[in-house]
């Protein structure tokens, strides 16, 4: 199943929305999807709930998945209580890293308004998060020439300009970018350059 398919399945499982942040860097994840209600996201940001969010606290200190109701984390600013006012009455927190614990962490928060997630749904949610985490492993097989072409795309250069600067044909540049797109599982050169940047490759 593609990442798009996995996101579609998360939408089915989480009628009130979800947020997944894959391979968190120092400031930003490599990939993020947020379908939580806009009004809740705006309030969350405006009130600075991130630093007091028991879900995030749990995610940064655990691997696995747990219902919000069983997190066992203090909630001094009543973040989960405020979430309920926006229809997020029930939810789950999930987190994972690579087996050797060397990778940036991925996490997700998943919401329903009608009932708790079942045990089988929790397993599926965690599996989907883990699958996306694994799919977003930075490739190690990009060549120096491919990275150089991506760096130039990132800097806004056109195909002809890249070819002139590198002293190669436009066809050679196209092939380098095609190879890079395949390795980065990207549809466009711009998307590939953005991903390579997120991975710290360029």
C-alpha cells in the first residue's frame, strides 16, 4: 500500500482527524499530515499547548501505542479536556523509532468523537505509522551527481542552466533527476529536492 493509501486508511479509522509526524528532525519532520479540525489546530497553536501536551510527552518517552485515556501523563493545562470541546473525545498516541534507536522518532495522534479505538484498531494505527516511518528512510544510494543536480533544483535553477553549469547535456541532467526521483519516491524534481533537504542530504 502506498503512503497515500495508508493516509486514506488513517482517514477511515480517525473520523475526527489525526496528525502524523514522520522522522522528526530538530525542528521539522521529514513528512507530516494533519487532518485535525482547523479550529482545534489554531487554538492549539495560539495557546502554546505543544509544550504541555500529554500526548506529545507520552510520544517522546515511549514506543508503541496507547489510548489517551490511559496515558498516565499529567495534563496541567487540560489539553485533552480542551480537545474534547472540539470533538476529539477519544484518541490514541503512537510513537516509533528504528530497531537500533538511531533514527529520528515518528509519532501520531489519532482522534474519534464517538468511542474508544478498539484493540485491533490500535494495532492497525501503529502498524500504519510504522510502515510510513520505514518508507521514509533516507536513501543511501544517491550519487554525487544526482545530489548536485538536486541541489541546483533546490536553488531554483532550470534544466538548461543546470546543464550549462555542469557542462553536460540536458538529457544527462534529466536522467540524474529521474534516478533521484525514483530513489526518493518523488513525483517531481522539486519534491525530490525538498525531500533530500529534509533528509539532510543536500
